[in-house]
C-alpha cells in the first residue's frame, strides 16, 4: 500500500488565524500566545492529511503558558546578565547547560503526546543520557571559548592567535553534523504512534556529506550574492544618498544565503532520515528536491521582508503544501491496524501531564 | 432537528476508520455502521473548536471520536458558541481588518513609546554599582580589542578634563571620569559609558580645538545625564523579548524579522542622539556659548572625512568614527543652527 501526505490549508484562511492570533497576543501583552500556539498548531495539524484522516493537536494552553513564563524568566536573566557582563552571562549559561538535554526530551515528549491521528496519540520516550550524548559536542565550542585567554589572544593578530580565535568556530562546525544526526535519531527512535515504535538508522557519515556540500553551496551562493549586492548597492547609493539602503541589501542578502543553506540541508537530511524511518511494517518515503525547497525558502524570505512579515502565512502554507506532497507511507503493513497501548484510553490527559512542567517548543 | 449525515468514527483503541451514518432524532443521536450501533444523548457530545476548513471533531462519552464536515453537523446539532470563539472572530472580515490595523498601531506604540518608557523605568531602578560594572567591563573590552594608549600631551588632557568639570558643575552633576585612548579603527570618536565615564580618542582631540571639544563633551554629558548607555542596553533587551513574543510563533519568520529590527535599533539610537544634542544646546547656552559650536565641530569632522577620502566612489559618510556612531550629521548641524538663532 502507498499513501501520500497532503496539506490542504489555504493562505487566505491561515492569514485570518494568524492575524487574529497576533493581535490578541499583542493586545494581551503576550499572555494569549499559548492559546495562539494551540490554535496555529491545530490549524496546521488539522489540514494535514494521511489516508483520508487528518492530524490534530491537543496541547493545553495553560501548560504552555507555565513553560513560557519560565522560559521568559531564563531569557531575561541571560540577556541582562550577558549585556552587563559577558562573564556573568557565561556563568548563567553554564548553570543552564545541564538542563538542556532534559528540556529537549520534554519538548519532544510534549509535542508527540499532544499530536494525534485517527484519535490515537503519538508519544515519545527518551533517556537523559541519550540526549546528553547527542548534544554534548555542542558544548565543545563554548568550553573552548571559556578556556581562551581572550583579551590577550584578541589583542595581537598573530597567526597563532588568529588560529586560536577561530578554534571554537571550527569545533562547532565539526561537531554540528554529528549532534544533528544523533539528535534526529534520538527523536525518531524515541517516538511512537499508538503502541508502535518508530525506528530509524542513519549513518552519521552521510550527515557530514550533506553539511559539507551545504557549506560549498552556501559559499558559492554567498559569493554570487555578495557581488550582486555590491553592484546594486553602488548603483543605488550613487543615485540616492541613503546608506541604510546598502545595509538593508546586505541583510537581505545574508538572509537569502541562510535560506539557501536551510533549504538544501533540510531537503537532504529530511530525505535521508524519512527514508530510513519505519513504523511497524510501513516505511516513510520522502522525495524533497533541494532545488525546489531552496527556491521556496528564498521566495519566502523575500516576500516576508518586503511585506514586513505579512506574507508569513502564505509562506508557511506553501512550504507545508510542498513538504507534505513529497512525503508518503508505503509497505506491506496497514494503517488501520495500529492499536492503543493497553490501559491507555486515547483521550486521557497523559500528554498534558507529561508536558505540564515544561512546554518549550525548541523547533529543533 | 431530525436528520442524517455521514461521518467517520474512531473508537480510540485502534487506528481503524469506520464510515458511519449519524441519525439525529430529537435530543439523541445514533451511529450506524457495519457491526456498529451506538447511541448518545446530544448534550453528552463535546465538539472541539473548529479550525479553518478542517472537519469538526466531536468527542463522544465512550472515548470515541466522530469526525464530520462542520456544516453537516451544525445543521442538526447545536454547537456551543464558546467552543468556537476564536473561529468566529477569524471568519469576520471586519474583525480581521480591525486586528490588522490594531496590530499596526499596537506594534508602533510598543516600539515607539512602550519599550523606551519601560527602559527608562528600569534604568532609574538600576543600582549605580551595576552601571559602574558595565563601564568597567565595556572599557576593558575596548582596551583589549580596539584601543591603544593615548599619546595626547598631559596639559591638553588636563585642559579637557577641566572643561568637562565646568560643564558638569553647570549642570549640577558629579564630574565624570575622563579616559583618553588612541582610537584604533574607530578613529576620531567620543563615548559615554554608563556610570559616568567619558572616553575621548586622540584622533578626535587632534581634529577639534578646545571649544569644539567642549561642544562634543556637552553632548556626551547629555548621554550620561539621561543614562542613554543603560537605556540602550535595556531597550535592546526589551525589543528582543517583544519580537520573540510576537514572532516566536512564526517558524521561519524569525529570520526575516531581523530586517525591520535593524531599522528599530538605528531608530532608537537616533532618538538618543537627538536627545543628547538638545541637552548639549541647552548646556552650551547656559555656559555662555552658542549651540552653533556643535554645528561647527560636526562640520570640521565632516571636512576631515572628506579630505581624507577625496575620491570616495560611493560618496557615503565614513563607516567608522564619530559621524558613523552619531548618525544624521546634516540634520544635527541644521538643528544646532536652529537652536542658535532661538
């Protein structure tokens, strides 16, 4: 059997949801944002279809509100201390770091437990140690920064000092594909639908291949954009005395380059991961085209920048439409045959309980 | 109302989808399908709020779920109004347009009034020790990365410190500490660090005479008087928080949201510069000088930039130095001239 995903949301319709959400959020000084999030996710899930049935989202806005208040407090604590003293900021980060694997697990669990299809919930179970191992490489770069005698090294631009200064960045680049691969496998491997566990096995090496290629794509594209921006900027700046125009052109170019890299890596990693994912006797099939996704993302950031954000719903809808159209399920198993785990009634509040403590959407 | 419509039924135990016919008779409904016959009271049904054009989900008292097109259900079964408040708002064009206009006004007010006000309130409550820490850390960072030791003659330094002392006395505020540095790539520049430190680069002191320096010092004193350094940091924090709060729900939009944010930050910086200029005009007048002094100091700096880069193809203001960190030179000169004739 082969079944394709489909997204049936419409930009006009989603714009209404989005603008009312945004207005109520601002009017209530952000307090409405959990309800907005639930409404947005219900719209996006509710218009995503597989085999004649749509998905749904069941997040409890109050649980999300509690999580957000904690997140806002942590954010305030960090930004203010980091602004006032880089050292104190680093100290706050060090204290928060051990909580990160736990936060990631909570976030995966909350989102999974609150997603349903055909009245059966998804779920997620993962161990702290697994999450810690996956993201530990991310800690290398900040640790290296802390160990550097910064004022001394930054003061004199010798070859040795420049190499030392670049070391944290290089470490981060080297660790990134590994951490992303491990995190993705943790996410998929810990997920389940009803009583059935997802399985995925992907070589970390293929992740490196994708990110190295992405680096070159980004580099080539960046050079191209740089030349275009410089030419355009010179022409425009000669005619009108507006230095801001060049600044805006540079930022837009930067965002476009980021979008290109995002489109490329997302298409390639999604294909790799999805095609390696199995659920019971079924396998996922993903046929995203990197070129198509890249041009989709470039169009999105240009439209969003030009409309000061008003094109966001349109961008979201057209991206999801394409991503869903490229995803399918096939295999010998049947989508009708999944059974809820024993003793668990589908609409019970287990999901909400799981996420009650922390409902961070880390969008990893 | 009595009637009949088609729906999907899920029992919550398996992922099997069962097509059923829903029979509505009086205050009861019945689900009829192959090997399936269930009856419920209408008031035991729990419809979930409707979103967009997705079908309506109705939770059943037996733990099952009934899914049917909204219009089919609504023509037979009354749906409680509270369950779909957001939905009804979204479907009204007037509401959507009001939200759009209200949002534009609200965002404008929050950024132009709310955040600066909040930053002022917070800055006034900040302990002086915190500001002193900011100044110390900030100067240490600049010393490590940008500055070199000053080679300005001691007599000139003392003279400038003296002038700053006179200005501060006229304003009745504590005399700020003055630091002299060779500016490196930030060129001719003056900085007011939170907590009462004024940094002047050698290059600036070499271009401007003592009277010109007095005008610049009056401007920097304005930054200190109104705690602009602290306010700028707080404004950036609050603006970041606000942007995250409203755009945080927009995946992918956060990236593009950086574009308007740039205008915001430069906008705040300009307001603070205008504020410090207004303070300087007033202080210069009170100490028996003309606001025009600042205009001619700015003009000298501009001339210096022009002299140094006579063949600048872009004909744009210098990217570094006093004029870059204190934007709108032309406008500021005009404002000074206006203040002088008043």
